[in-house]
C-alpha cells in the first residue's frame, strides 16, 4: 500500500520561488489603492509622534545605491516605529535649487542668454520636476512608504517664504551682514562655494621661495636683509601686503654667499635643503624673537610698495620659512591678521579668475597661467630663490571638478562666532549613536568660520535685501517680512520680474535714498541655507510634523552639510537644535571597497537590481550592511544575499505548509500544557523577539541579520523543524504533541514575519496573505510583538541538552562515514548520562530529538567514543523499517508479522 496519502504533508500556496520582480509592483499598487499608508497613520493617530525628518536629495540625476541605502534605512526606521504604535508620518522632500540644475540645462543646449531670468528659472523648475518624478518612482519601487503625493520641495512658494523668515529672524539678531572676506570661489562656476561644496584632490603646483628685501628695519634688521617667504600660489604674490611671523618663535639672520637672509631658526635646515644651498657656507649673523620684528617693512619684489611685518599666531614650524606670505584678499588667516593691522583687502582677480587692472601688468591673465609669468618676473628681479613643483591635496569644486581659489569679494555672511557657544551646547545636547560623530560635529562647529550665504546665480531663493541711492545696503526686518509674504503669495520669480520699488512696502522711505530710488540685491541664497531651513519650512509648518524632529539621518558627509546648516539656523532662530538625535551612514563602494565609477565599470544601479532580483533583495542587503561605516555591494554580494533570502523564504514556506490545518482560535495549546521542547523553543523565540526589538532601537540591523540567519539555520531548520517532521507528518492531525508544536510554529510565523515586515516589506506581506487566520488586511497594519520575559533556567537546561545532542550527531556522522548507517533513522544510539542532566527531565522522546529509530541510555560505554559531554555508540537499528514513518521497529506486527507499518502508524492510519 502507498501510505503517502495518509501523511500530513505540508500544504501551502506560498511558492518556493519569490518572483519578486512581478509581485512587488502589483503589491505596491494594492497598497496604494487600499490606502495602507493612510490607515497606518489613522490607527496610530493621537499616539506619541515620532518624526524622522527627510534630508532632501538633490533633484538631479538617476538614483544610485547610496540613495537606496539612505531611503531604505529611513523606511525601516519609520515602519518599525509605526509597528510599535508611534504616529510616524514620513514626508519626503527634494532640494531643487542650485548650480547643477543650471549646468544640466546648459548641457542640454538651453541658451540662457537668449531668455529672461524668469524664463530660465521656469526652465530650471520644469527640469527639477522631471527629475523629482523619476526619483519618486524609483523610491516607491523600493517599497519606500510615505506621503509621496505631497512632498516638500524647496522651490515651493510656502517653503521659500519660510526660508526668508529664517533669514529675517537671524537678521533681527544682528547675525546677517555684508562684508569683503576671502571665500572659496570657483572661477568655472563663477560663484562662491560653501565648504560642503568642496572635494579634495591632488594638484600639481609650483612651490617657490621668494626674498623680500627689508625697506625699514626699525633698527632691528639691516636694510640689506632679505626676508624669505614660501608659497604654492605664485599668482597671489601681487596681492601680498604683509609678512607674518610668530611672536614667540626664534628667527635667525644668516649670511649666504654675501647676502643676508632671515628665516625661523627651527626651519633653517629644511629651507637650506629645499633651496639646495650648502650648509657649510652659512654664517649665523643675528638671533631675534619674532615679536621684535613687528612693524618692520619690506620691499615688494614686483611693485613699488612695501609689505608690513605683522605678528600672527597661525605661523608654525610645520613647513615653509616661518615668514608667511600674507595676501589678505586670498587667505582666511591672512584676512584675520590683516584686520588687526587695518590693512586693505586686496584681491585683484575677477569672477572668472582673471587679473584686474589692480594687478598692473598682469591684467587680463587667468590666475593659473599667471603663475609662470609672475615666477619669471621674480627670477628677473633676483627675488626667486627656488622653484620646484609639488603634488598636494587641494580643494576642488565638487561640481565642475576644477580647482578653486580663495578670493575676497563682497558677500553676505551669517555670523557663526556670535552664536558658536550656543550651537556647541546644542551639539552636546544631541544624542549620537557613535560618540566619535559627536566630537566630529562639535569640532566642525568649533572651527567653522562665518557662513557665506550669497551665491552669484539665479536659480535659487533671492536674498531679500535692497540698496539705497548711496550704495548702502538695507537690512530691514519689516521689509524682509514683506518680501516673504510676497513670495508666499506669488513665488520668488517676482524678485526678477518686478522693480525694486514694487517689492518694497508701499510708501517705503529710507534716509539714504532721499529721492526714493532703490535697487535690489541680485545674488541668491546658498542652497545649504535652503536645506538648512527645512525645520521651518516643513517641521514647523506642516500639521503632521513636529519640531524638533526625533531624528535626522543622512550620509556622513552631512556633518559639514545639512546637519551643520540646520543646527546653525535652528539655534540662531529658536535657541535649540532641530533634531534630538543624529545618525549617519557611510558611502557605498564596490565589492573591493573602491568608489563606484562608470569608467571603472563597477557601478551597480538599484533600478537594474530591482528588475533582476527585486526590491526586497536590496532591502535585505541594506539589513546585512554595517551602514555606519562605508558598505560594499557587488554581484557576488547580492548573490549571497539572495541565498539568505531563499533560506528565509523556504523556512517560512515550510512553516506555513505545516499550519494549513491549524486554527489559532481553536487549536492553540496553553503554554503550561506545551511539550517541554515546545516551551523551550517558545522561550528561545522570545529571546529572538527581544533581540530584534533591541536591534531596531539601536539601528543595529546587521546584528539582527546575523542572529536571524543563525536562528533560522541552526535552531529552526537543523533542529526544531527537522525534529518536528516525525510529529507534523506522522501523528494524528489533532494529536496533542502535534498541536503543541503547531502552537509555537504559528507564533513564530506571525511574530517573526511582523518583525521582518519593516525590512522585507513585500515578502512579509505575501507571507501574511498566506498565513491562515492572519488578522488584519495587511501585515503593515499589525504591531510588533511586545518584549517578553524569558525562562532562563528552562533555556539553559535545554541548551545544555542541545550540546549533548551535538555529541550524538557527531557520532552519527562518524557512523555514516564508516558505512554503519545511511540516514540517521537507520541508527540505534547508545548514550551515557551527561553530568547534571537527567534524560527523564527532558519531556520528549529521545529518539525523536536525536532523529534516530532507537535510543538506549546506559551507565557507561568504555569502548565507545567519548565526546564533550557524553559517550556515544552507534549501531544499525534493530527490527524492520516502517513503510510509513521510516523508523525501525521491533514490534511483532511489523518485524516478522503481517503488517508493513509500525504500531504507532497503524493506529493513525486506522483512525483515518
């Protein structure tokens, strides 16, 4: 007889193959049609809010794996909070202004000069919208849930108005001013740059040592002494107005081949080596302290003017000569020290990096090409001591990838120094998962200079300032609020469409404009001011948001970007940080840790992965990544993740298949009546629940991933489910031992699936739909299980037994290799008693737990193999193999009798 039909084999429509690429889009359509996101918010309405504020990605370009990592982690965080009962809406946003969009249009052939500013800005908006639409669909395809129909966009009139009001509040506190300071400037982009817009790359530069003959030694230095400076930017020599020395350093005057020179004593040897001068020809003439050199003047080597010797604490012995070339228009330290001595801020270079008439004979030269001309002139004037070329790290414009210059221009600034201590206190009060990141943020604010907030572009929020007839700038709080109101009603294009007088309040007058003539500022705000104002434009203004947010989460580069600008504007206007906690992730590299590059051919795009494998594979990859550091991805890594996914999926399939006849409302066995092995697995699962909840709380998804793999592979598959086949398939449908196990399996299926739902959003939904008596219409409307108490003594007892079981399995493997048995059910096991454990205390048949046909417990096995906890001997099982359960039996009915199945199976079959 074929007994197959008498077995309770797994039955489920949950397929072994995921088919994610076809199922996921349909599932997303169903979620949208059934308004699952809205229902999630509705059921938690009134509960404690949790706000993760979205840092806006830039609205330009296709999505890459960095976008996927960022948005999926945010989605996991928010979904977890929603399933913990928090009211956690997600409002996505986009950064829409700035040079990249202007540049993209230019690259597409848009002729900016042939159209008005308003027309060009409208083109920029249209382009931004097209990029937003593409990126939005990509994010939705990843399973990211949120208010996609109403995102925040920085070009929207209501947002621009809120941003202008942030500026107004800062101006009201005297934190906004116009000044001429050296700033990072991109000659290619023709615009100032923020520090966050820089990237450092190697650059080959001329390195020169130049002598400045003393003009007036003030009785300290003779007039024939030459002060030696060093620089890698010869083009800044025309702007030299001073030489800085450190007041506490020792300086040495020395003679070399008949000429007298001055350098810091601690750098003499380095200088002689660089100049390739013979040390034996040096004669020391005089030693001086730096502070004695103050106010000495030296002759400029190119012009008929002098350079003042000034004292500066920034001078070090790290390199150079200790006599520092000082061009106040081209360096931060230069500017600072020049202010103390009331020197001019000379910067004879225009927006394109070309010398102006202030540079004399160099007018019209591009600064980089001027390096050679100036160096040649220094040599002709006998002022060039040494020229060589060095390769060093140098700031580049992150968009044009070209070197920047430090250049003084009239710009609008936000003062940092006046609010620095308040910002540092806010950093101290912010929660960080990694203490080092707090120090990183703290030091960035501590060392940050005033913020250049003006940009010489058109696609952005205009700076709402005016100028009087005499050129005075007008920073009027009431006027700024009036402009904000106009922007809110009409959008910021009016700034370029209307005359200055139309933008001012009706009847506005100013003492510096007796004729009522005004002009308007044509610079726009730095885009970091846009994104740095989202706490006002989103958190404070939307009904579904809360300020400050619970969490800001972005890439680690945002410590000098969005995290930075946001805390400045928030503290400056409201006195506290816009976030309670900061979390960051690293960059996504290839499998070897290299940066992804089209030229290298190692780029992996999320769109391609989703078409080939599905979004849940990317989401599982995110779970497997230690995201606080740089992470890696490759086809091989994705294949490994896919294997883990298949294991997870097939485990759930096995569980579902063995629950097809289980009704939790009718068949659940109370905990006290469970078989002890089932109680143990229930307690172990409680530990898994607690572990996963804890991992969610600390954003430690990689530990969750690793623990989950171990649990599924070792405890479920290798033990519980393998052990359970003899019960689930063989026993009567309503047998207590079977319902006991099904009770625990049902708990594992439903609760583990809910815990995985924030990560495997599509697969968990599919599992939910195939779970009998699952409950709510979507797994995403369910809640996580609560943290559970664990019976530690029971767990410890059974874990000890599992170690004993491992010893038995080692013996079975040896017997299999020795050809004593084939499958484990062909075995009879003799086993000794372990110390501290009585087998009678194990509420379960040892033969089922060891997955063998017979077990005999003996006092000793002197000739058997001794393992870690017990001695084990394996023989071939006695009796005859049951045709139904495949266990060997010595019962008379099967062993020499007229039946082909064991008594247990006969009872089950007869009952059927």
